[in-house]
């Protein structure tokens, strides 16, 4: 269900683009999304992946790579005192993996300086309902550009994802055309500490294509900002 389009030229970024990957609950593919977006962004830009989640999942992932150059830098954000855009000014794009909590100190500190939000969620009705509440309560008041990314989608049956997309659109919540299929290769890539776009396996190509199509959609959003 990846959008059938050629790769557009990445937009010229005149300032650091701070992108938050956010959901109020865990187990939705948040860290997987953050790591894989950072890796693809880094093919064209200077990228920093910030791990603001006390669970440290993004940091753990990167450490499994055993020193392999993933193309982007990483930072564990433990001190939130005086967080500002200036401290990340050396990067074109900053991807922040947020804690799975809407009342976290990290969210309160970083949301005011964010430029764009990626909101991953599985398409299951309970997950979707929780995400819609998050958008209405937390995201919409900020007026920050955002889209919902459907993750962990059953690759053999896309009906649930299509229905979820329709529900979001009816709620006037923007959603990516592309969905992230629930492919086993993602687990292998994580255990190796690699983004799916760098995992050496023929089976990784379809999974990497999903994320590349998401990035293409993000480029389109950013070209309008």
C-alpha cells in the first residue's frame, strides 16, 4: 500500500527541522519509525536521532550495530533543562523518539520547538481511538504540521488499514497514504542494530520501500511549509 510515486527531490531546508515521533502509548512502532526515518533522511541531510524516551529503545537499537556508521548521529536526552533549537542547529533534521506518555516532561519541553509530528499507530480500533484522542487533545492545539502513520499493518489484508485511513480522514486528521506493513524482517533488523534500509537481505527491500514512501510524503509536506 505504499504510494506509487517516484522519489521527489528533497526540499531545501533553511533551518533545522525538528520532527517528533509521538504516541501516548507504547508498542505502536514508535522507535522503529524514528530509527528508520532518521536513516533515510540521512541519505540527503545531516541528521540527529534524539532518544527522549527513558526506556532508551532507540539508543539500545543503535548500540546493537556495534559501531557501524548508520549515517546519523544519536543523542540520549536525559537533561531537559533549557532544551532549545539552538543546541541542534548543526543538523538539518532532528528526529525525536518521545516517551509513550502525553504528560511527560520531555513532551512539554520539546513540543513547543517542534516543526512536524509523525504519529504512528496500528489500525486496530482501540489503538486508533486512543490516537484520535491524542490528536484532538495534544496535537491540534499546537497547530504543528502532522500526519498519522499506520503501522504493524497486516500485509495479507489491508482492509483494516483502509478503514482506519477513512476514519481519520472523516475526523479531518491527516494520514499518510503509505502504511508500514508488519513484516518479520523488521525484528531481524532491530536485533542487528540496523535501519531496514541498510539491512542486507532481499526480504528487507519491501519493508524499506514502505519507509521510503513515507519520507517521500514528508518531503511533499515540507515543501509546502
